[in-house]
């Protein structure tokens, strides 16, 4: 099933089609996502392996589907899957050569929440990545980890001087979230 993710376009479509007809590829995406959700934790070992697949399209889609399973976005009406057991593979994916894989892996880590605190050092390293999307996603993840990410505060304060207004904004949101008691 993980190999079937190769055929899906990334990223997810921003909105539904204007004509109200869902394209067949998006119907296929929903079907695959539904099957993976039904498998629940049983799907996680294969998904974790998929994060290191030689095919970048599979790595992108695995990182994306882990976000969906964690309930980060897409269809919040569906039950969340605890993807914690994929944390090591997600942390390794933060070093991927593809910026989308790095960004979506970071956001999936954030979807784990406070239980992903061990990923904080890797997310701090990602804050120093040359790719703006990776830095944004590191901030988003640290925000979702919340107070358990206190160790990231010095790096987030540095990010307040980032050339990107988006990174600065996401860094401030992360700082606010982490400092909540």
C-alpha cells in the first residue's frame, strides 16, 4: 500500500474542484488514506520504512500521510492515529535532501505533540536550514510540542531575526506556546 502512494500528487489540493467533481486521483488518495487509517498502528512500520525509500515521491507522500493520520490537517473529522512509533524515522527524515520531505516530517513530529520532545534538538537544527519552508515547519512543530520544547527557546529567539517574516511569525507563535504553563 505504501508503494501505491507514489502515484499521488503532492502537495494536497488546496480546495475542492470548482465544478464539484472530485478528480479520480483524489478519490484514490482518500481511499488509500482510509485504508491506512483502518490499519492504524499496523500501518506504521511500513510507513516508517517509506520515509527512507529511494523514491522521493514515496518519501513525500509518506510524510504527508503521517500528518493526515496524526490529525494535523486534511480531514479532522477522522480519528487520529498515534504515530509516535514513527518518531525516529521522522527525525531521520528531517535530514532528507528534499525540502518537502523535511517540512512535512517536521509537521508530523509536531502532530505527536509533547511525546515528541526527544526530537527537539533535531528540530532546532532544522531551524538553521537554508530552506525557509523547513525553518517554518520546525517552528510549527516546536509550537505543537509546546512546553516540552523549552530547550528550543534560545534557537527560536534567534529565529526572531530571520530574514523571513513568516519564520519570525512562526517562531513567535512557538515561543508563546512553549512558554505557556
